[in-house]
C-alpha cells in the first residue's frame, strides 16, 4: 500500500493512525528477535529486507481480489520481485491461505462498497487509509474490513481499526457496526478471521485519543530539547 500524506483543510500535515500508534508500540518482541539474530551472526537489517514471506503474498492476493483484480497478478509480481519461480514453497503456502480466505469470504456474504479509503479527522488531527468498507447480510450491517500479515493479533490492531471507524463517522456520518480483521500468518498457510462489535472496541478509541494527545506532547518536548 502506498504511503499517504494526510492534510487538514488549511494544509497542515497530520500524522496517520499507524504513525501515532507506532510511537507507543511494544518493542520487546522486536528487540528479542534482533538479539536472537545477532547471536546467530545475522544482521537484523539483512533479515528484515529479505524476500517477502508467504503471508505477505497471501495478503497481496486478497488485495487484488477485493479491488476487482486477479489474485494471479499478485503471484506474478511476487515472482518478479523475489527472483523465484512458480514452484517456490511460499507461493504454494500463500495459495492455500488464499483458498481458505475465499471459503470464508463466500460464507460471510460481505459486499464491498469501497476500498483503500484515505480520510482525515479535522477534530482530532490525524488521518488513515481504510482497507475496505462493506455491508453484511440482508440487514446491510456496515462493516470495516482490514487485512493483516501477522502471526497473532495485537492490541494495537484493535486501536487502529477503531480509529478508522472514527474517521469514517466524522467524514461520512455513519457508525461502523462491525470490525472485521482477516489475518494471514507470516510463514504458514494459515488464515484467521476475527470480528468485534463497535461496543467491544470502545475502549480502543479511548486508548487512541490518549496516544494522540501524548504523541503531540512528545513532539513539542522534542522540539524544546533540540
């Protein structure tokens, strides 16, 4: 996904949801990972920049599908970017995960309304790009869709998608009723689906507002210290 620049109506640039949350992300797991690689004589920067994993490809295949393209286009791009061929094990695993996604998608009866939606909050001064908005079932339950490549669900994901819901409400005047997250495991052929109601994620919105306030305070203190 391309990086977006979020601007208020007066032209002021504001941070994105992931930028705000990233300032307070738990770094323990990353530090352990980098330390472990170092003990094995591997530079974490080299490992970070290696070819994409199966989960990333599965994610890309879904992006193509949701936006009206062909999943095979993502495979072609993957082969070109990673200088591999169609027999690569990662492609086989990604295709398995993608098929699991398709089975779930068919049963979910979700109808996509919009994808890749960049929005900005004038009130809270932040922006974000929603993976997708759709409706479910005959009752047309308004649903936010988000895709992740990760081996588990983290609390920050809930904060992120709830902040997206606030962006949608402020800009479109509609309350998101369900928050759906589709997760692809990084290395394996696993696909998992998670769903929460707006009420369940209300604490996540409070957490984001605190993060946004502290983000601005830290920015001011950094300027004073320089």
